[in-house]
């Protein structure tokens, strides 16, 4: 599972990636995380705003909190972070058979809202 951490905003966006149902245990099998624009009605994938992946020699995530734009130790940046503007986004995780997607919204005042998904 993954979602924006409570208290996140446009200038400090943190994702909480964990193994369901225990939100205290990080998903150590996580192999990738990306942030994209929400899909259009025709299901076309949105623009990628940030993407990192573990790669063959990458370290496992030891923390359940991952900051937008940060590069986890020994991970590969596939898309450097782009400044997010107000709108709809998807955060996706891959790995360990636990792929997850959560939709969140960035408002004009910089607040993050993921309660609508």
C-alpha cells in the first residue's frame, strides 16, 4: 500500500509505503515508485513526474516513509522529480507482488488531499 503521509504538502510530499494491513512495517520488497498525472477518461497513462527503481543491486527500503524527489540509497532515478502543480496525481508502487496505486490531489494552496479516492 502507498499513500501521501498526513501533513504532506506541495513543498514537502512524503509517501507512506507499507505492507498491508500493518502500516508500521515498510514494504522491503518495494522495487519501484512513481508519481504520474491521473489517467485521462480514455485510460491513457499520464505524464511521469518522478520515478525511481531499485535495480539489480539496489538496497531494500528500510523506512516506510519516502520523500518525493529523494533518491533511496543505491536506487536508480528513472525520472527526476518535477515540481507538481495543482491537479490530480497517482502514486504507484511495484514489487513483492504488491503493486498499489493511490490517487491524490494537490490544491492551489499546496494542500494534499487523498481522501476522495
